[in-house]
C-alpha cells in the first residue's frame, strides 16, 4: 500500500493509536518531574522524504533516538530544547550546568527511555504486536540533521514516511520544548492497521 493512499478511516486509526501512546508518555513525564503534564493531540502527517530537510531550527537541540525492533520496526525520536534539557538535568541531579557531561547525557537518555517505553508499551498492548526498544542514543544537532541521520542509519529510504508528533506542556500551558516522533519503517504502518482491523 502506498503511503499517500491511506484513507481517512485508516488515518483516524493511526491517530487513535498515537493518542494512547502519547498519553502514556505524558504520564511518564509527569511522574519524573512530579508535576502535571498535558499534551497536544498527536499530529499524524505523511511526508515525502525530502521534506525532512525542511524541518529547520535556528538552534541545535538534543535528540534521544531509540531504535524499534520487532513486528513494526522504526525509530522513536524525542527532541528536547537546549534550555529544557539543562533544566531537566538540574531537577534530577541538583547540578546546574551549561555543558552536557557523561552524567547529563545519562539523565537525558534515561528520560527518553522512560518516555519511549511508555509510548511503545501502549502501542504493543493496543495492537498485540511484539515491540522491543533499543538502548537510547543521544545527539546534539539541528532537528533536520537529527531526523535525516536517524533515517539514513536505519536504512529508511521510502518515498513517504509517517511523522507522529506530540508536544508536551507544563501546568502553565507552556510548551516544555519536548517533541515526540515515531517514524515507522516501510511496512510497519500496514501491520499496525491490520492488527487493529483497519486495512
């Protein structure tokens, strides 16, 4: 099935699966930071591969990348704004810094690991598919560079890709600067749709 031929019903099903996963991720963030966390309704978009190069930012960000293996392989990418990353490290270690050392990188990777686990566990329960996340890795670069690198390293060269984005917000409704992407490999979308009876 070509990505651009997905029907409204199929897109709605993908949004529902994404919504459940993002809800679990928001709960994980809330427990980590000990504060209420809200989220936007996940935006599910089909993009041409070359459109990744148009995802630009004036500043470099931290990206935690988790490879997904199993029945629906792909990638999870958690993008954290620089200022937010340092705030998280201070909140969890008590150390104020403007540079990422080994401890800071470990904190951000664990943060990404907990969020991705919450998201992927929800998808696995909903679809009854086998999903295993890899050990997280961290990068510091422009968003477009991190996204494109994650595709290249994963051998993701399909003409179209699915981008699922959720924005998390704090109690003051301020964007936390944390964005969650799940980017399935070719064939994974069809398996998700088939598992929930929409194909």
